[in-house]
């Protein structure tokens, strides 16, 4: 009987071992899984396992003219498998990108993408895919996150996908800059899982993020050969004092007033964003520019006016209530949390006597240093510095309760409430957060500080816009001092408030933003507009507001605007963003959707409701040959840890698999203990 029991135990152990070997943890020697694929590779699932299409080239070409950039992103892939495949990949673009062209190159031919309503484009793509035709589809998931699908790639075939977009150049503190995102920080997805799943990402769709499976591609910590080349042709329209790359070594050549920039290393890994900046030679002339483009008899304008060159300061600055919110979730692990802590320590040192403050950290939970804001005494600041030094990154990104805590009470009239929000913005529930800010902000101002090598810049910019503040990006430790000091100068020097844009009398103009944010030291007012008819010679637009020391205004001659291709598309992009903001605030969903579709179709833009599609007319996949599909992996941002993001509660992307493996391992251990006990009884007998 004892031998039977002993055999039974080892039989159970064998079953457990078999279960573990069949569980989601891959056995040694098996082919690569989606989570191990490198960024930008079309990931193909074949009958023999996972393989990737060989990435032959990725080229980014940037052409800057004044305040507008046109960017081409071209990626070349080869299907090295033995089956017909469909590749699906998610990639980031700048949060203000106006995507207006897509081409699918096959051999010496190319297919130009056409704009369609999103549901119609998806339907046409699926029909082409099933019919065995070459097809490509570009869809927008977020303002800065897109998906491209490529159907019916033959074995040993090379496919090139080219995407073009327009973007306006950022200007801050005397410097122009352009940022090209290389990868994305994995999004945190809150909420309860839904039964159905739209996409093939690692996350289930949830009641709070109903498209989570479309924005969560597999991530890998290292690339195996995937590199990118970048070339920029900068026509700034003025002599430059400096042109440089902030994070990548570059070669710069000047020719006839144009500046040609290329990566010094030819090709680099796509693990952190590329930022190019240039500063004009100082000039005593007014710093104001206007660019124009006329489409179908309607002039479109992109205008920018700078604030006073020197800070106007009140004789006695108003005391502030400073609330510092810092993200300590798993996605902030590594370099990002060090950047955040250094920025926060510097912010605490900048507090003035008479200010109040509080520090709020959040991950899976919200933890405030003080129950309410306290005076900025030496003792309280010292306690806060000790609190910051002990911060560590782990857990989920439950951002909503932290913002709710900071906005739970209206600001006091005797204090100017300024909320400094330090985060990588790696969340999927952006709309709910924008709604909270809009409802609870009252008289406060929200300033966002984007941390890390690939922050969610769209969320950071839109949150600051909703909070009538500004946003700052810090991607390296050596930048913390420079950029935080610049932010403090803005916080201490609001230059112009209650800004109003006054167009010529009798004109009908549709301009954005409808409500212009406060003007801070070193930051311009930027307005995108479309007029129903042409202006007369001598007509000008006036931008006016209240400065600390009285009335302030600037005027721009509308007839002097240089013609610049793309200004109309940038206006359309701003209009679409404004319509989506109204939709979030409760405007009629069908009405705003129709307006967005009409604007996007007119200007050939990808949007929430429109997509680009390219279809070859001739079927190429033989009837009966199978077509397989798989999701692309993206490269983890530089300085971030896969285990930190995916290994902590509420942020794990393979949590169910890990829990199952943990339970199986625990069961195996218990059975081993039982087997050991049985063996002792068999050897020594009862009571031995």
C-alpha cells in the first residue's frame, strides 16, 4: 500500500511537470515569442513558430521650412518565412503630426494611399486581404499612436511602407525644436477586462480603455540589428546661431542658408527619441512670424507672436500653493525615477517664503506627504526632501486618484495654485483624465513635466493645455537643472493673461485654440486660422491681453505671410483636436464625428474616424494558401526596465500567465514535500 501511495505522488509530480512545460513560460530552445521580437519588425506567425520579416532599412527624412516640417518615415521589410503573411505594427509619431500620405511599395511599383472613413477603410482592407490582394491600412489609435497593417506579403518578398506627416515646429525660450519619437513607453491599462478583444496587443480591452489591445504591442529590452537613419534639411528662414541634436551625435553642413543634418553614426537603435534644435542669431527686430497657404480660395494662417523679451515682474509676487505630483509606477523604474526625484528636489528648493506646498506620489495607490498643503518652512521643506529621497518606482499607474486629490478643493483666493505633474504619461485612459482636469481645475494651473526617453507627449501637452499651463520634457539627467530652472522662470513670470485674438472687422475666421492659454516667459502665442475670404492689403490681426504692468498687444500684417505648403493641413489638425475636446466635454458625438470626418477627408488626414488605405487591384495569393498574422514588438525605451514595468502588480502584461506558473510551481513544491514525507515513512516506517 505504501508503494502505491509513493507511486501516486510521483505520478502527480510528472503531471505537474508536464503542465509547467506546456504553460506560457517557453521551454528552452523554442523559437522566439512576440515579446522577444525587435521593434519595427513585421512579426509573422508561421506553422513552425514565430519568425520575423528581415528589416532591411528604416529611413527618416525631415524637411523644415520656417515653422512647418514635412517628415517621411520609410521602412523596408522582407518576408523570410515560407508562408503568406500579414504584418501589424504599432508605432509612435509626434502628438501634433498631421498624417496625410501613405505609400505601399512592391518591387518597382507603388500604391498611393487614399483617405476613407475608418469603418469603410477597415472593410475594404479586410475584403482585399481575404481576396489575396496586396493592401496596407494606416489607422490612428491616439493622436501620437498609429497602427499600420500590411496584407499578403509573399515568401521572400520585400515590402516598403512609407508614411508622411506634417508638423509645426515648437519654439521655447528662444529655441526652435523638433522631436521624432523612436518607440513608446508601455501604457498602463486600468479597469475591468471586457470579454471581447479588438486587437492583438498584450492587454485585454477594459471598461476604462476599450481599445487597450490596439495600443499595447509586445515590448523587448534589446534589438538585434534594427537601426534607423535620420536626415534633415532645415530652411529656418533666418541665420542660425546654433543647430544641434540633444541626444544623438550629428553631422551638420550649411549650404546657401540651409542646414543639412544627419546622424553621425549613420544608423542608431530606436530606443530613445530624436530631438533637433536650432536657435536664430539674436535680432532687435520684433519676434513675430506669419505663414500662409491658400486652398480653394480660403487663406489658412499659422502665426506666432513672442511675449515681451524681458520679464515683467510684479512689485510683490502673489504667494503660491505648489502641489507636486510625482509618478512612482513601474514604468518610471531606472533612469526615469532618478530624473523625477532630481527635478522634484530642485522644485522644493525653489519654494519662496510665504508659499504653501504638498508632495503627492502615486503608483497603484496615492500617498500624500501632508493631508493638506503646508507653509514652506525650512522644517516642512526638509521633511519633503527626505520623503523624495526615499521614493522608489513600482506598481501600477493609477493617475486619476492623485489628480483628484490635488484638485479636490477650490484654490484659495489669496494663493495662486500651481500643480506640477511629473510623469512619463504612460496611461491608456487619457480621455478620463482630461475630463477630470476640465471639471475640477477651477482657478488652478497645471504644468506637466514629461520624464524618460519616450514619454507620452500627447497626454503631457493636452493635460497642460486643459490645465492652462505649459509642458516640459526631460529625457536625460543632465537636463534636469536646465529645464526645471526654465520652468521655474515661467512659474514666477506669467506675462500675459486673458489673451484675445482680434481679426479684421467683418471677417469670418475659424481659429485655434479658441481659448488661448496664458503667456509665459519665453513661450509664444501660436494660432492656426482659416478665413472664409481673402484679406485686403493692410489688414492685420491683433493679439492683446493683460500683462502684470498693464495692457499688452502685438500686431501681424496678414498680407506679409509667406506661402508655406502644409499650413492648411495643420489648421485642419488643430480643428480636429478641438472638436475631440468638445466631444469629451459632452458635445453631441454624432455631430462632432461628422465634422471631424468632413475636415479630415477634405485635407486627406488620418484621424480618429478616418484612415489611409492602399489596395493593389490584382490578387496575388493563390486560392487556398493560408494567410497568417501577428503583432509587432517595440523596443523598450532607453533606461527603462522590462521587469520593472511588466513585473509589478497592475502593470504586468503577462500577469495571468505568471500567476498560473506561480500556482503550478507552488503545487509542485507541495507535492515534493508530500513525496519526501511518504519516502521517509516507506524507509523508516511509522513513528520513526
